[in-house]
C-alpha cells in the first residue's frame, strides 16, 4: 500500500498516468492486492472475494506491464 500515495500524488501522477490511466484503478487494485498478499503471507484463510480481488489485481498489473514494452519499442523505432 506504500505505492498508492507515491503513484497518486499530484506531483507524481503525471509520470504514472500514461501507464495506470486512472487513480481509482490504482487505489482499488493495489488495495485488493495488499489484502490478498496479507492473507497469503500470514497464512490466514481468505474469503472468495479477497481471492478474486487479488487475482484480478494481478491480471490488471500484468496487462499494464504487457502494454509497456510495446510503447518502448515504438519509441526506439522512431
């Protein structure tokens, strides 16, 4: 959860906006990922809602990361 204030800070958001697009998505998905991580790391049972939210957050992050190299390749070709 330490990343949310850094990414969503008014001064930093312009650097991250092209990747994350919406602050609300960053806040929601990183919160879900944090809940998921805490359940796994502390060996506690998680609800289906927590599990699905964490898995969705992982898929969201993977989709963003998969898009990023393509943007870099386009810059290199130009």
